[in-house]
C-alpha cells in the first residue's frame, strides 16, 4: 500500500551491429598491439643481434660467457668455442653461451 509497484522497462536496443561488436574487442586488440611493440619486437631484435654476434666471433676475440667466465677465444667450430681462461687453461663451451664480446685488451687490463 505504501510501496508502489515497480515495472521492468524494456532494454534499449543499440542498433550498432558490427560497430558495436568491434568496439567491444578494441581494448583487447589494443593490448596485443602494445604488447607486441613493448615486449615481442625488442626481444626479437636482441635475438637477431646476438645471433649475428655469435656468427661473427673469431679466434682472438675476448668474450664473456653466460656463466660469467672471461676469456680469449682460441678455437672456433660450428657449435663449440674454446676459450683460454688462463695460460694453459682452456674451456670448451657452446657458441650460444657467449653473451658479450669485449673490446680487445680488456682481459689483460684486469
């Protein structure tokens, strides 16, 4: 008696059609575009640069491995590299373990 009856109103139709569905997916598409330019593209660029550096490694280059070992390259094969760590001490590592190419004369100055 004191409370009036509430009646449901008909939902308004949006007539958007394709545009309405596209605007729903726009934030998701925008997130993928941002993800590509902020994460995927720079990582691909770093991989490309690392691959080029590994292919360019030659005998006499001074390098740092993934384990942090510094040394001078003495032998280069297709998959492995021999690194002289100390006079008479050589390590054989995979080429992919070489992370940084140092400027010539870096190791002797340490």
